[in-house]
């Protein structure tokens, strides 16, 4: 039905396409155009909803990534602090 718009419109017209259109022909045409725009609008609504879902997932992933980076920074800082204290203790033993 949607693949042949000219044929669908010609089938709905009361007259042949080379004759003047009637009000009913124009009303049918306007109804079909309105219906197609409604379908396109509903598709955009679905796409917008999917983008919102993806946006929320990105926010969650960003927060997870930030948490992981903070955790790794804490571990590296603790390791470095422990290493410095250990080296200071070794240096204190040798320089007595």
C-alpha cells in the first residue's frame, strides 16, 4: 500500500487524474498525507525514546568509569605512600 503512492491516490480519486480534482479527492489526499506524517512523527517519538535510554546508559557508564578511576588512583596513591615510607625506613636503618 505504501510502496505505490501514485497508484493509491489514483484509486481513491473519483475521477481520472487528467480531470479536475473534487473536494473529496483533496480531502482524501490530505487525509493520506496527514496519516503519513503521523506515522513519521511516531517513528521520531520512538527514536527520541531510544536516544533517552542510550543517554541514561552513557551517564551510568560515565559514573562507573569515574568510580573505577578514583578507586585505581586511591590504590596507586596508597602503594606509592607505602613505598615511600618503606624506603624512608630502609634509608633510616642504613644511615644510622
